[in-house]
């Protein structure tokens, strides 16, 4: 374990505390507004669900309910940003950036406006809401946009830190959040810096680069593989764009094999970003774990994660496969 990471001491406790990352955003936005009077909040009729409600209640004069009009949500926020505000817009990720991608592209990114897009309810772990509400493509469509920063926090504490960090970043930002409660694996002392991945578990045989709640499952896999004399490095890649290519390449050079894990399509997500770096600078064996080019479906969150292969067992299998590719 990387002692400098200050991870939750109950990391491998079956009863580890679980909180949705959207809750961390709600806390962080209130703190950001207390620090900077220019912070404003906008929502598309999902105030309670996206956890922007606490901000709306504390700062009613700085909150704007746009209604079910996600295109307007982005355009109005861009205008506010042009006037000197720091707008946070929240909705389900399938609707923002899913429904208003063109407005984000043209009014926000093209003008390099510091609008903060908060996409909640991402991934198959949304559960019973089903395929229409399970954003599995959002990382891909956002990281391709010029000027856009893309962040996927690993837990609620990191989501709070990320909210505060992007409030001070003069760039368009997208942050991806969970609906369901997920393990709290970091602490208030865990380092967080936009664009800098953190090594959460030291190892030399293979590196697992994960994002969002998949970091927790990667750590579980590393702990089990340790019993089989396989040394695994686990990297929390909370910032997908700009990708921390320095940490990725260091892991490639020192381990010679990489597995990526994300609750997102394998096309265009974290795995694709890592593959782009490796293929051009340090080609090594790579396995990408994610959604295999299909839509989600209704079901209980843990059932869906298992069905789509987003489990500790699937990660362990991928590690053994990539080690064979490496020749170990």
C-alpha cells in the first residue's frame, strides 16, 4: 500500500462506508460558493436527484431552475460565464452532456467558457432506470471536445475535492458522478490534483489503471492477487483529460503490462485514452475492461456490474491474461 495515499483504514472491511459520489458534489458546491461569490448553480428540473439542492437552499439568489431544457441549460450557463460567473450545471449524464452536446461544443468549448458540467447517474450502476438513463458514452463524447477537462471521482470525498478544484479552474469541465452509494476509499488527507493520477497500491508485475468506483474493485483484485505472489500497482486515474501520461508511461516502463477498468464503453473512454498514449510512446500488453459496445439494461446495481464484467473477478482474469501476453 502506498502510505502517502492516506486511504481509508477500513478499505478492505466488508462493512466499509458507502456514499454516492453525487453527495460529495453537493457538499463541495456549497463550499465553493462560500469561497467564491461568482459561483452560481443551474439545474434541469433534477435539483434533489443531482444533489444541487443544498446549494439552491443556501444560495437561492444564485440558483436558476432552467426546467427540462438541457440545451438552454448549457447556453444560459455559457452566457453567465461570459459575464464573469462560474456556472455549475447539473443533470443526468444522459441528458447533459447527452442531449445538449452541440450547445456544450459551440457555446461553451468553442468560446472556452468556464462552465462546469455535472453529469450524475452515470454507468450501469444506475440500476432499474435502464438503458435510456445509463450514460455509458459520456466520457468519450466529452474528452473529444477541445478545451474540455474530464473528471471521474472515485468516491464522495474525491467528488467534493474535485468540485472545489474545478471551481477555480478557468476551463470548461465535465465531472461524472454515481447515483448509487459506492465505497468511500479516500480520506480528507488523500492527495487530489486535477491532471495527476495517484498510485493507491504499489506493485511491479502489472498496473491496473482505474477510474470512478472501479478503483475500489481494482484494489480488491490487487489484494487478492498479492496472495498469489502477483505484484499489482493500482492507479486512481480520476482525471481522464488531461491524462497523466507521465504516470501511465512510468507504470508501463516499470511493470510491462497494463489493465484499465471503467464503468463506461471500452470505445473512447479511459482505456482508449491510455491506449493512445501507449501505442505512440511505449507499446506493451494492454487489456481494457468496460462495457463491450452495447447498451445497459434494467436491474439491481450489483447484478448489472456482475453481468457486464465489472467485478474483482473480471479484473483478476484480465490481469492473468495480460501477464501471459507479457510472457510471465
